[in-house]
């Protein structure tokens, strides 16, 4: 698959959906309802769009003005910088053909696909800062599952996976602190790939903040290609 960033941006929206997404006055707006930046940020749909209109629309929803800056948004990025909007959370976007993750067997009793999430899975997510509002985001995705990993006969970590347009994107990867560095994340990604391949997906994708060195190392070690990035700018108010 040639990295089509427009396609991948849509995969992000569909696999980690806002409560509502719509376009008006040249902006794509998202009602996040507490689900985090990805489901709350505005993105530009018309180069002539007025920043103030987007900011006012987000304030009307009770959200602090927040913009997602994607490939080609350089003019908007500069305009927001001039208004004092601060860069937060630069993110890498990774993609890998799914067969690259289904080529070796997963050890028995290592990772399972489960939907709906079990109580222990919700506890692990909560420990990583993924609370009820983000769990609601997961429920809004159409074609989805969750992954629970076990290591040394104890819970190891959790992840959420959803498919859109033949691409499985994995979100909310959390590994318990005492289980890190033991391959738990690797086996969860492979289990998600096995599930997605059975659903007809051809590629895996994942997002990772640039500051998260261990996670970036995990995805690069699995062979994921960095095909793009984005960042946010948040109002200084």
C-alpha cells in the first residue's frame, strides 16, 4: 500500500471516533466529550477557513480550542503560532503489511482477543490514564476488538484494535509497568494482526507520540514504516 495520508487520517477518525464529526465554515469539527485530543481537535477542510470561527465553535461545545496540524497544513500552523497556540504531542504514524505480523505463531496463553473488555482490562487502561470517556470512544467504533495479554501467568497489558477501509489501527496500548520490556506489546500487536487478517484487513497501523521512545522502538522493531506525522496546537487561554 502506498501511504495515502488522506486515507490514513480517515482511518484514525473511523477507528477512534468522536461522538460527532461534521464540517462547517471550512473546518472539520469533533465533539470529543472528554475522549481526548484526537476526538476533540478541529482540522482544516478549506484553506480560506477562519480560525476564529473554529475556535468559537469549539468553545461553544465546552472544549478548549485545539487544532490538528497534518501534512500540508503549514500555513495554518504558522497562523496558529502567530496567535500564540502552543505545539503539543507530535505524533508518528506507522503502517505495516499485515502479513509481516502473522508470520510466526503466538505462544499459547499469551494474548487474546476479547470484546467487550473485561474488568481487569478496564483496570489496566485506567491505570494508564484511559478512563470511561475513552472507553466510550472504543464502543463507538464499528469493527473492533480488544486485546488482553498475559505474561508469567499474570495480566500483562491491553490494546484496542479497529478496522476501516482494510486497515486495522491499534490504539490505547497499555502494558503494566512490571511487565514491560518482556515482549508483551509485541505479542499484543501480533494478536491484533491475526484478528484483523481474519476480518480481511491488509495493513496494520498505529499512532505513537514522538516522545514515547520505548513505544516507537517497539513499532520500528516490528518493521512498521513511519509514513507521516501530525501535531496539535492548543489555545494559550
